[in-house]
C-alpha cells in the first residue's frame, strides 16, 4: 500500500526547483530574485575556493563577530577556524569568561554593540579588522497586540539587536 501511495505521489508531486549560484556570483543571484519570477529556492553555494582562500591571507588582522555566542555564531566560528582563520574576536553583551560556550584561542569581549560608545571603545583597542559579521539577535516570538507595553519593550529590544547594531557596524566600518 505504501509503495502505491509513493508511486502515485511521484506522478503529481514534484520537488521544489532549486537554482544554485556560486558565492562569488551573489550579485546575479540577487538580480534573479529581484525580478520576482523565481519559483522554488535560490541557493548560494560555497565552493571550496570561494571564501576560505581569502580569509587565511590576512594574518595580522582579525574578524569581528558580534553576538557569536548563539548557535549561528558558534557554527560560524567553527567554520572560520576550519577555513584557516586564526584571529577571531567575539563581542557579546553577556560575560562568557567562564561559559561553556567559550572556545580556546578565541578572544571574547563583553560589550553592547547597540551602544556606539561601548562598541567603539572595545573595537578601538583590538587592532586591525578585515571582516565583520553580525550574529546578534534576540528571539522573542509573540502575537502583536496594540497598546501592549511588553510588546513595545520587546520590539525595541529586537530593533536594537538588528537595526541599531547594523547601523553601528556600518559606522564602525567607515571609522576604522
């Protein structure tokens, strides 16, 4: 019976179309999406030479990772290390000096990236930077309710973690 169902589904159920672009062709991928005619997924693939060769060539500078203590940041750190990157600096709001997330050889600093003075003061003391990645975020799922003070407070926290941090990192890039 399961085989009949499977065979029946295969005749009318097709997998989602996937259009793949290499990472170094990201502009074409976004242009394709911008047309709005895509059906399915648009995927950026990381070929072995796309990024890792560029990362290991900057021995005297660091990659700055904002909010690297979450799952996304931890995966990024591991990938960068496997790609040969030695100088990683993680900036987080929370103090993780004794945290189990701490990875040997990574420089962890405590600073609030949504506070310009705090971020600039921290980054100004660490030397040259050749890359900045923001993994900052706050996960607070809820239903919007007009006039709900908790919602407004949570929204402001989310706004700071994404928009204000992005503005500060852009400003930092121009300043450093």
